[in-house]
């Protein structure tokens, strides 16, 4: 069974598109990161002002970033894009530099964070002593030594690990390479520990800075903390933007490092997907590209230096603070070791105030002097904050003066004055503070206060600095209402609800700037204003006499309070609802009052804040007027009517009214009343009640009377009988209505002039009488008379009533008929009247087939009509209608025609049977097919769908009806054959058929070789090839190293008298026009061998080997014997010496 190491590397490689994309990202980060890191290193080494301890740590990080960006990334881009691997030694060297660069870069982040933490939160002495040149060098060297120490275990124990697939990469193969520094669990764990440790250090230091120092970036930039000899222990807390830049640095560091940390930790325990690893690794690599920008983008010195380089000032020799790049200049990156000692040496007194306070807009001087120096002193002024001095310098022998022509808010600064006397240097620091309090407060909203509502008073103090020390108070008659000590944004507001007593009262806004050193006369400024309380009209009152005499004068006065002063409008409200404006003054005068001046007068008071109104009713006193006598319902009556006569007077107060009748020239009192109205009712008047009635009204100012003429007339009788002529069907209801007019109490009577049966229900109600018949019969036909009597007057009316009987017709047939037979249809109408007015029509659609007319009969009779019809198949479901007409005048059109229909049922055997195949009758294997069967016949029978293969029928689907279908979602070769659709009912059967062919490419190919694939030379081999397909395929046998092909129709090949040349690979190709299938096999023909006779050469070589072995054995025996017994050798000598 194969193991993991058996997987070929080609199966593990990333896709070409993914590798090209990853290589492009590496190349882009390589170029950008290398340029940015080299630029920062060049600026720090070249420009003096950038040589600080913090920048030294930044340069250390840039050098480490270059190992990743400038060395590792280009190699990785080449390896990733080409899919190749470096030699193991060089690959290990590349991965070691990668680990070294990552670790040093992360440690540099911590060194920068700690440096800034000490600078901001500790005293200058602590910072100077900690970050001396030697200490800084050791810190930088320590970062490299720690990284090398973490790398040694991997260097001493690395090996070439087995190749693994990229989709199962874990922490031991983080980038899909064969040799990786992170293949060591120790190295991977060390990197994860380094990341989380540096994250903790960076977050802790920057959050401490955020809490301790929240000052403006313009004053102390987190990206540029310079080494100074004397730093303030605290910073102003006005501008809090610094904290947000600190949090931004923490956020970027965590965003780029934490994902890879968790992936490394997870990889120590379980495989990590390649997509997750690659994405987190790319995010982690961005930190090596963004580090230079992260630590320099808000540094003004870096900006100035970069602009100087871009302008070419360095090449043109301009003064930009550049020194030649030597070992000495580079060493100035680190602070001097003796800086603290120089700071502590004091031999002269340097006079400089520790704190000064300037007023914005003034011209002020700041003097630094060293009077104890016997020689000319050299003064140097320097800003401790990231801003210029904004001053001119004027130096003399023993003092130097900073001249500020126009003090501004941006002038606030911490300034160092350094004085050098002989070889000794002394420096002093002063803190410049600025204040601005130029004008008195401005109060708004005091001149438009609304009564009873909550108003907002505003007090704005402009151009105040520092505004956080401003205190604003509201005072009302020396009483403090509100105190505001927070920094105002858009002025200070006070919510105030005034009363009417507050109008004209004074309110004061007092502002005080509590900054030490401000002169007392400038510390407090205040403004007082008188309030104006505005209100809508109120306390409205109308005065004047409401009752006046006719012809006198009317005076009304309207009074109201409100501010601004309201406007008055008088309006007269008429009884008809109309209003008339009388004037726009406070007083209303009406001369010569008439009755029309009586009514309601309204005073409208309005200003811009609201309106009010008051009204008064005015009465005009006069003698009775507009006296009126009325008869209700009218003054002209009919005998027997009722009437009410009323008497009333209006317009002026009336004390008494009298209603009387004038008889023979004298008034006879009928009714009197104390008041303005009275009435007398008269019931069932007679002709004698006609006459003149008098109404008289009386009050203390006079009297008035008016008359009414009442007329009583006799009645005029009129009779109306409805309906005038009636034609109705037997069994319906009849209602005859007789109405009388012109008579108060008419009497009704009914008669039938044609016959003398008893009359039906008669109902009389007042002026109307009704004759009702619920079920009308034939004997109810005739003439009806209504007679009305009113006293001695009689009048009558008559109407004609006609009755008919017309039930609905009924059509019957002889039942179902076969095609060609005669069908009889019968139409019957029971009890018709009058029969001679009826006509029967047989209708085929709109065509009349037969017409018959009824005969005369005195009573009801039955009408019958028979229609014979020769049927055919086209008459199936045809509708034949029997239409009966009543030709009688006055019969409604809807009741004059009635019809009855029947549907023909024609029986016949099945016919027009059709079988269809969708989509085609020739299909490819795997396609879908649907077979539909449709026929026509009546009654509905049975449909059977069959398949015939080799004369054998197989039923596929059977259903009741003349329609069915059968679907095969995926056809096979076995589905080929003849399909038959057969339909039948009790009258016969009918069928249709179709042939379906299923085609398929060759498949399930088998090759059999007899007797075997290994045969002796001269033997024969039979090759049998079988496959499943349609149409039948062509079978071709070919030898792969030969161009000769052999064809066979039945797939059998016979190879005769084989020779060793026939040994090799053979291929069988089975093909039809839908596809093909091949099979490759090997035939081995073994050559026949014949043993040759022995030759002398067959004996020569063994004899030679035997002789050599014997000689060597003799030498060995001789040497052993000589060592046991000893031996000697005669030495040749010179005879003269013997």
C-alpha cells in the first residue's frame, strides 16, 4: 500500500495561475519594501536632525525588513513562479535569513515602543541615562543576538523533509517549500512566542502613552521624539489627537501579526489549509513593507528631508544639514555617552524665566542672559516641540532676546536657551503660555422672550484662549442663576421661562478666564442687558351699554394686554351667519341705531404671537315690529282639512300677543299670550270657517297688528285604475290598484264584467283599494271595474285581464345510436293555452329543421312534435334544440319563447389510432424518450402500449381511455424494438406501431487471447474482441511500432506462425460513428534455442582462472611459512670494507 511519501511532487504543485499571482504579489512587495526601507536608512544616516535613538531603532528594523523584502521575497517569487526548488544548502541559508529578519524586525517594534514610553512617562534624567550611546548599541546588538540564538537549534538539526502536498500544509511546511526554517516546531513556536510577546509590549507601552499623554500631534509627534537634555514632565492636554495615532499604530500591528500567530499555533497541533496559510502569510509580510511609512509619515523632519532630496538640494550643495557619510557621522545616530555629565556641570548662572504668559496680539520679548560670564556668550534657542519658534532673535554679549512681533495661539511652546561660556555650556527651559480674552460677552435672545414659554439665552465669548479655563456665569439682579465651567463649543446657553414681571429687568453674563498671571482687570468681563418679554394678547375685556333705544348712539370699548401692542378689529355677526368688519380701533361708535344694528359684536385682538377675541350682544329697544300671522300648512284649504294659525312678532321685545277673528266687522278674540308668539288649531274645516284672522303685538313702546284671509273650498273627485291592461301567465299573482283623489273619505267597490265568480282578496287603505289574486287561473280572465263614491259623486274605471299557460318544453330521444342509424327526437309541452297561438321549431344551431303550429282549443291541451334524424360520426355531441313560441300580444319577450335541448350520443369503434415518439425514433444511449398513444372512439375503451422484440410482446402501459404515454428517462440498447399502440371498445379495436432504434458507442470491451500472450516462435494466436454498441463497430488490430492495420467484421483475429519480430504492444480499436474504445496488450514471442557443440574457448577461460588462483594460493602459503621460520638475505657490500 502506498504511503504519503509516494505522492509525486507534480500532484502537489499549485496551479500555474495561483503561482503567477503569488509571485506577482511577492515582486510588488519586494520593490516597494526595498525602496521605502532604503530611503529611510539613507535619510537617517544623511541628515543630522534625524539621528536620534528612536530613529536608530527604526533603522535597525529597516535593515531587518530588507532581509525579507530585498533578499527573501525575490527568491521566493522565482521559486513560486517556476515551481522549482533551490539546492538544499542555499535554500537553508535563505530561510535562515528570513527567520532572522522577521525576529529582528519584531524586536525593533518593541524597542521603539519602549523608547517612546520612557520618553513620555519618565523624567528626562531617566531617559538620558538609559539611552546613552553604549546602551543603545547593546540594545540593537541584543536584538540580533537573540534572533541568532533562536535560529541555532534549527541550523544544527535541519534535514531534508519528505515532499508533501500543498493542500495539507501545516506549520512544518508553511510555504510549500522542501526546506523551511519553520519546519522546526521549535522555530515555529519561537516565532509565535516572539509575535505574541512583542504584541504585548507594543500594546502595553502605547496604551500607557495614550493614558498618560494626550496632547496634539503638532506639539509632540509620536513618530518623532528627539533626544533633548531637558524635557517637561507633563504636556498640555488640550489636543487629544495623539492618542488616536497611538491606537492606530497598535491596530495596524495587531492586524498584521495576530492572524499568523494563530495559524502558527494551530499548525503545531493540526494541518492548516494552504489557502488560510497563504492569506495570513501575505498579510504578515505587509508589515515589512509598511514599517518605514508607519513610523515616518507624520514626522515633519522626515518630510523636510525627503522634500530636500526630491528637490536635489543635496546634489546642488544647498544647506540642508547634511554631513559626509562616515563612521563618525553614523555614530552620531546614537546619543553621546557624556551628555548627562555635561548636563550636570554648572559653573555660571543662566537667567531665563521658567514660565511666561503672553497676550495674543501683543508684541513681547523673552530674554535669556548669563551675566556671570566674563566673555561673549554664544546663545542657541531651540524648540522642544515639533514647531518653529515664530520669533526673531537678537543677541548681544551676555544676553539674547526672542522678539515676538505679534503673539499668536500657536506660539505656545517649550523653549530651551543654551548658553556657551568659554568651554562650559548651560541651558535653561521656559514654558511659554498664551492667552486671549479681547472682548466682553455678547448676549443673544434677550429681546424676544416669549411669556410663559421656555426661552434660550445665549452668551458668546469670542476669541478666548485657552478656552478650557473659561468660566461663564448667568446673573439676575446679582443672583447667580447658572455657572458653566466646561469648555464652550458654540457659546453658553441658559433656559429661562419669563413672567410678565421680568419685562425690562436686567440679566448679566459674566465671563472669567482663570489663568495664572492674567492681570486682575482682564480676568473678568461681563455684559448686562434689559430683557424684553413678548406675549400674545390676554386679559381681554369689552365694556359698553348692551341695550340702546332705536335712533340713539352705541359705544363699545375693547381692552387687552400684550407685547408688542396688539391690533383691534370690530366685527358684527349677522343672524344669517355673515360677518361685517366695523373698524380697526379700540373703540366702536354707531350713530342713529336702527333695528339692523342689533346683534352680536366681536372684538378680535391680534399680534405676532397670537390672538384673542371677546363678544357682546346688543339689543335695540323699539315698538313691536315685523308682526306676522301664518296658516299652516296653507291659507287655502279643502273641506275637511286641518289648519294651525300662529301669531308672532320679532325684532324687538314684545310683552303680549292677541289672535282674533273678524266677524261682521268686529274682532272676536281666539287666543292671547304673554310673550311674542301664540297659535290656534282648526280641525276638519268647513266652508263656514272662511274669513279674516287678526294678529296684534303689544309692548311698552307701542302696538302693531296684521291680518290673514283663510279660504275653504269643496273637493274634486278623480279615480285612477292600474294597470290599464294585464297579460299574465297561469299560476302567477295579480294585483289591481284603484286610487281616488279630491275626496277626503272615498268609498270603493269592485266588479267582474265578463264572468260572475266570487272576487278574490280586496284591501282598502284610505285613498287606495287593491284587488289581489295569488294564483291566477284561466277563469280569472275578463274585465274588472272599480267604482268610487264621494258623497253624491260617483266615478269608475275598468281594465282587461288576459291569462295564458306556457310550461317549459321537454325533449326526449331514443337513446344512443350507431353511425348510419335513424334517431327519433320528441318535444312535448304540457297544458298550454291558448293552443292555436303556439308554434314548435326544431333547430340545428341557427338552422330550422322542422316547424309545426298548434290547433284551437277552449281549455288547456298538450303539444307534441317528433323529429327523425339520420346520424353520422360528425354529429357526436351535437346539440338539437326544440324552440316553442307563443304569439300573443302583451306577453313579455322573456316569457314568449322557451327552449329545450338534447345532445346526440353517437357510438362507433376506435379509429385514427396514432403513436408518436418524442423527440426522435432514432436515439443515442442515455437520452430521454417519451411515447404517446392517441385514438378516437365512443364509448371510451382501453388503450395498451406494447413493445415487440424478436416476436415477443411486452406490455408497457395500459389505461382506460384513448390516450396514454410512456417515458424512459435514459434509453439503453435493450430499449430498441417495435412499439404498438392498440385501442379497443365494445364495437371493435384499432392499432398503430413505430420502430425505435437506440444507438451507442462501443463499451464494455473485452479482449481474449488464446492460448496465451506468451508463446513460442512458430505458434498461432487467436484474438477475440467483444463490445456492446450499435450500429456494429469496425474492429482494427494494429501493432504500436508498426503502421500495418488488420480489420475484422466479427472481432476475431488469427495471427499465424509468429516470430520474435512479432513481440510488442498491440492495440485493438473498436469504432463506430458515435465513438470508439481501445485496448492495449502485450504479446511475447520466445525464440527457440539450440545448444551448440563445445569449443576449445569453452575450456580456455576456466583453465586460466584456475591457474591464477593456484599461483596466488602458493604465494600466500610461502609468506606464512616464512613468518613462522624466519629468513635472511645476503646484502651486497664493498669488498674493501670487509
